[in-house]
C-alpha cells in the first residue's frame, strides 16, 4: 500500500472517530437538561473548528503530479478560496439539523441515518462532478 493511500486511510479513521462522536455531548443528561438551542451548539462546533483547523498546516500533503503540481510529499500551504465559504454554507445548516435530529430522533437513529446518506451523496458528487473512480475496495 502506498504511503499516501495509507495516510489517507489513517486520517479517514481519525475523521470517523471524531465525526462519530461529535454529537455525544448533545445526549448527555446534564446538557439535555439545559435545552441548548441547536444553533448555539453549532456555534460551539464552528468555533472549535476554527480554532483547531490551523493544525492542518502541520500535516503534509501528497501531490500526485497531475495538474502541474510537484509529485511527492510537501508542506501544506495556507491558501484562501471562496469555495471554503461555499462549504461552510452547506456545513453550518447541516450541523444545525444534525443537532435537531439527535435531540429528537436520538443519537443512534440520527447519526446512522445521516451517515449512510452522506456516503451516497458524497459518492455521487465524487463520481458525477469530479470524475473520481473507485481505486480500492
């Protein structure tokens, strides 16, 4: 297995643990008794995302030589793109709805439902819009 693929799987596993656990505090009895509004919870999540996103600058990225980029591992560069704003336009409402879902349907049902549907939606975006093909199963 190539180092970039191994790195990709490792970071995907970390992502799975984090995304699979972020809604746990919503169901804690001490938090549920406060009846925190989902938008407030999303604000906390967004603030932590902004505070911790800078850590990605220490992780290396792998260039595959396509599109004129250098092949091999390199340092991450801080770059601005308006697509980050577009991503946030989708992420924030999705996060708010996730909190509503956990509060009303429960953690297992809500997370299980949206996670399985996210796979289908992300797969469709990757295949239809970005022309990605399945490399490994």
